């Protein structure tokens, strides 16, 4: 059977996403990724350079998958927030990877930042109501969705252990609808 580099790269990215989501960049181990991907460590270094390059590739794929699954559309920002909530609820590893990135990178530029900025610009264009700068509203909408799902312990302590996530999704959409338009230009 011939070696399939595309399949190997896919297995590595899938294994790396799980490893990074569980352990972050610093705690992730290339040998565990290789074993899980049924690949050798040399392939990881050949395809992705180093562990940071692999993490960047995982995040690039994550953002592409997210953009495809929850594209900016003609719907309003509140509907977008609801669709994003549904996606992150179904794919919690996405938020975990973004949280690890924030913890480990801080306020420094991140790999692929220009492409990711363009992704957010697409969202802003789709959400543009023509009444003001939507940047703050988008940022707050992302925060409402992300915080609600990324911090289950805080959600449980404040809202109670039986909080219905479907009801919370509706509350978030209504809160996003109520956000005032920024006067920034």
C-alpha cells in the first residue's frame, strides 16, 4: 500500500487538536500525538516544523471549519450568536483551543492572525446594519457565547446546576439584540 501523506496529515491534525485541547501547547506531547495519529514523530516535524507550527495549523483548520459551519450570513448578529452558541456547544474543543491560545500567547500576535482578522472582518461586513460600528457588538456577542460555554463552573454557580442551555441560548440572542450600536466610526 502506498504512503498517503494527505491522510497522514489529517490524522496528525485530528490527534493534535485533541491533545492541544486537553493539555495546551506547553503540556502537549508530540510522542502522544504521533501515537494517536499512527504516524511517526518525524512526519510531524516534516509537515509542520515544530509543535508551535502544528498548533498554528490546528487553529487554522479550526477557524476554517468554524467559518464553514457558522458563516457570516444575512441574518442579524443575534441569530449569528445563536448559531455560534450551537456550534461551540457541539464542538467544545474549539473554545478550549482558543482559551489555551489566550493563556499561552497572551496579548502577543498569534499565528495566522492576519487571516483570522479577515475572518472577523467578513463577520463585521455581514452584520453591518449601516447604523454604526459593529465591532464592539460583535466582540461582546462573541464574549457572551464563549464565556457561557467555556466557563461551565461559573455558569453552574451563578445560574444553578440545572440551567437549560437551550434557554440560555435564547437569553444570549436576546441580550445581543439589546446591545446598543457603538457611536465609533
